[in-house]
């Protein structure tokens, strides 16, 4: 049980505190309800570029990192399709430094042209390093526009293309900042050695005077039900063929999410899962075979990804995967498989929440979903998954018409 | 938007490294040392078994990593699928890995499954069967990974770095070739395993809540006898070629970025300058606000990241600066790296910058000892390198007392740009 207290400021900032005095440190996690799904389709990658700008200094903090380091802390951030998330871990007696820093960049960020120019260049290199200069690095740049036709999940958080980052300007940066970086779009979660009433007082002091921005409801196009099999083939300079198959499923709060999250653990969460046992060891079709949920808030994907052993025909490999998935739609998983998945869930959850930083993020994320207490109650949502639900969910999900496939092949030499 | 209510910033409290004491040590009846790291808050135990079975012990290249990777691929009692199913069903996680120095198996288990999981760990560590089918599968998979690595500038850059540093005949520097996968055999792995995974040639760390409760179970499964106790590593005499100087270029197909590295031989961990050199390195390229990051990422925008490290194997220290940049920035990048080094050799760092680095180190050390699981990782470094139980106490002292003059002296002694070597891996 992760206990916490909650408080909302009058400007809309939600504050959550979990006291864990087994650590001398404290983590502040500030989650902004803004991700790449909130971008203009002609200016993608912006939310992530903006995350970089958040480290470029604000009115009272010329260099963001300096006070963090002086306070003995470390900090970072990430952007995904749904959110942008910032965290600072530092000795508990310097907690107020973190709140001061976060409040200053929430309200008075330096958005000068020169800062923007540098970060555009850095992000361009990040795009190259992580997506273009890596064998298999562009798979998600290919998969998203194949699986999605209208929803903004059709682009990755890094953006569709380097050219979008190159043309970002400071006017759009200001607009993005005003619209999304406001206390009413943020959740502040604090975990570690921290007394709730003290944190609430500090939050009032540092964030209380920041005005909320006008709340503009998020209106995103709903992805229509996929009704036809989609498939593309690409050739790249890679040594082995990779097969990617993606199926549409429900959002983070749907029942299907929990059913399929547990199911994918049964299939490939550990070495004795069905896919490593059957597709890798017994049939020797793949050298690895993995299936997982993309995990977004809006309806997401179940993604299979496997690298073929040399000499294996991709159609044969694909048929074998479909065969395993179809079996799930008719035959129940065994009691032993369910028991194993539940045991694993229990211990992996404990491992994850050993870290105060993970608890801080988990609380903020569940609060965004609707209730921070989800961090505690979602155990029941996993433990209650039945073999019948898995059959039902599999039958609806793993159909050919709901599937987008990439055949990622070595260049013909 | 200006803040309408600007307040005095809070005062920063100078961070302290906190408790860095070496943990309580006990022994099993066969003499195997067990280090106990308590104060866990949840019902999980992390038990790590470390064997003196790293790459440095190899006579056949890859024997160490292959033997380690094969530990869970079948035992005298169970085939690979059954064995993995037994492990996974308990909810436990087994992580096994081999590095240049030692090899280890980490088991993380729910406390209530301790005995069951410990019995499996014993089976995995000491009774692997190394079946031929699983061995072939592993090798095939590794060949795929190896071939993928040929297209990664970062991988080629790293390999060329170690080769330049240690020479190709030294187990620390040896670069894997495709032929190595063809020549390794299960016999070679069996031999490596029987020589280096012995019941009494390991040490154990136990971390979590009430770690002493694990002792009877460890005694039951791990008190067997062998031919010699875990000891301060009795190192083979390894020949290190002196690091080469000058430029090494390795072509990587159509890469859009190049890996750029610069390096020197360094000093051993027991050298009186070793800890001071850590501080100097932090200033140059050891954190987000370092000289290199500020110049090459934050001012020039040449790279997503650049950093430098100071480390040491047994018998050889090393210094490395590494980054990945667009092909057309690589010469400018090397030039800027050298400029930053020259500045640090010429001018003393200011007290402000030194304070940032000092405080950052204190926070780092506090995090390294934050909770039993982190502490277990930290003390493994102390034991494996035999750096002394007071290593971090001394380190804290060094960080607190080092002067700008000493730092400048360290740069002049160890970062001589005229005898460095440079690696570029990328397109022509």
C-alpha cells in the first residue's frame, strides 16, 4: 500500500505527497498533460523539443542544472505521445530548491531565439543518433503512420521528420508554453522523506501565484476501426529480417488493457513464456519474439516484434505467430500460466516501487488517469483477470483485419 | 510572463554523502563471505553471487560470457524450458552477466519464496548442463547481434578504443571476430565453468529486509567445499601493449553520424591520484553541466551528448572521451575537445564550478548508498577491485579537500593531448 495525501491549489495545480522516510532523498515529479498527441500535424516533435527548452533557464535561474547540482540532486525528463514529465531527486532537506526551480520554469522560461536554435540542433542530432543511425531504428517511424490514419498517435514523439524540427519557431514555442505549461495542466507529486503538510505549504508558496491558463478541451480525432489488413515491406542495410505486427486495442483505462497486459506477460514477459518457448526454442523460427502493449492513454496497440532466424521465410514466421494468437481466442491459458503471471506481477511491482522516484511518477500518472489511488487499486484489476476474459479479448483483438504488418528485410545484395 | 511575486530563492543546504560504511560480513561454514545489507522496506530479497569468472580469466575468447549466458539453459535435473518455467513461476527474476572482471548471478525474490528460489540459484550456478542445441541457438543469436553491431558506430568506436588501449592480444582489449563464434565449443565452456564457478570461489551479497534470515538457507545450499576460497583476485600477469597514439579511423558504411572518441591510458584504482582524477574528469565531461557538454552540446549543438570517464581494470587504468556527432562536425568536435583540455591545463577552475562538482559528488554517493539494493551494487565495486572498505570515506575526503591547483596539475599530468589516441568510426 502506497499511502499519500492530496491537495489542490486554487490555480488548479494538483499536489500529491507520499512519505517514505527509509530514504534520505526525495523526488519531485512534475507531470504536464501535454504530449506529442497535442501537436499540429505539420509541426510534430514539438512537445519533445519543448522539453529540451525547459532546461535552458528561466527569469531567476540562469542555468537550470546549477542549483540542482549544488543541492546534490539529479534530474531529467521525458516526453511521450501523452505527457511530458520532469523529475528531480535530491537530498530531502533541499526539497524546496526543487519546487522553486520547477515553479520558475513553469512561469518564466527563457524562450529566446538563440536557445531555440541550439536545442533544434541538439534534437536533430538526437533524431539521427537514436532513429536514423541505428540498425532497425526507424521501425516506429514506419509503424505509427501505418497503424493510425487520423489520430495523432500516427507520429512518434521525436516527430515525423527532421524538417519539422528545423522549422520550429519561437512564436509557436510561446504559444505551446502558454497553452500547456500552466498549473492547471500539471500534477506535482513528491515521494521520499517529505511531510505532506510541509510540502503543501511549500507548493502554495512557490506555485500559488502562478495564474492558470484557459483550459482548452482536448479534441482529438478518434481513430476509426481498422477494417483491412495493412502491410508494408521495407529493405534496409540490416543483417536479419524483423517482423512487426500491431493490433489496435483499448486505452489505458479499458478492461482490455489489463487483460492484454497480463496476457502479453504470459506470452513473452519471461524466458518461459509461450513465444520464447514455442517460436524461439521449439520451432526455431525467431531468435527473439516479444509482444507488449504500447501503453498510451488513448486506444493503443499490441505490438509483436521478432527477429527471424536466418533462412526462415517471413510468411511462414508470420503464420506461426498468427496461429499462436488464434489459439488464444479459442483455448484458455492454463491455470499455471495465470498463476505465474500473477506471481510475477506481484514481485515486479514491488521491485518497481522500491524507488521513491518510481512511486512519485506512478502517483502522478494515476492522478492524470483520474485517481492517484489507482497505483494501489490496479493490483486488483490485474489479479482478477480470468482465462475467459483472455479468450474474449484475444478473439476481438488478434484478427487479420485489425493488423498492421511491417516486413523489415535486409537489402538484396 | 514575469512573476508578480518574486521571492528570495531558498537557501541550498550543502549536501552530505551520508552513511558509506562497509556492511556487516559473515561467512558460511566453508568460508564463503556473505555481506548483509539490511533496512529494506518491502518483502523482497536481492541475493547476488559473484564468481571470479570474468573475461580476464579466458583462455578461449568469449568463454566467460558464453558460460554465464548458458547458466539458465538447462541443468543436470531440468531441460531449459522446464528450468526457466520453475524460475519464472516463483515470480523471481534472475539476472546473470559477465564483465571484464567478474561474473554474477542476481536473484530477486519475494521473501516467502526464498528457499525455493535459492535452491534454483544453486542449480543454475553449479550444475548447468550446457546442452548443444541451446548452445547453437545462443551462438546464432549472438552472430545476429554481432552483425547488427557492425552497423553501429558506437559499438565500433568502443571496440577500437579498447583495442588501442590494451592491444589485441590482451583479454581486456580483444575484439570479437565472426570466426570466434565458429571456434567456440561447449567443451571450452564446460572447462571454463568448472575452473571458475566453484562453490567456495564466490562471494555473496544479501540485500533487503532482515537479510540475516537468508543465512540458514544459504548455508544449506552454498556451503559445499571446493579447492580454494574466494580471495583477493589472484590475477594472471597480463601483457598490456602501451596505448597507441594518433588517429584510428574505422569505416562504418552509410552512417549519418560518427562515433568520436579520444583516450589515454590512466592509472590504477590504488594510485594516490585516482580519486582526484575522478573529480577532474567530472569537471571536463562527467555531468550535464560539464565543460564538454556546455561547449559541444549546449553552445554548438553538434551532439545529443558527450561525456568522459576515468576508470581502471586490474592492471590498467583508462581515460575516455566519447560522443556521436554528425559526420561533418567530427573534426570541429575533436578541436573543441582539445581546446577545453588546454583551458583546464592552463587555468585553475573557479570555486563556484568546483562547488557544483563537489556537491554533485556528495549527492551521487548518497544515491549509491540509498537503500540496500543500491548499496549492494556499490559494494560489489569495492570488493571486485579490492579498493579497501574505506574507499568512499576517503573519496568524500578527497572531494572535499581537493584544490584548484591540484586539479590543474592532474590535467597536465594525465590529459596530454600530444600522446592521446583518437578514434573515428563512421562514413568515409
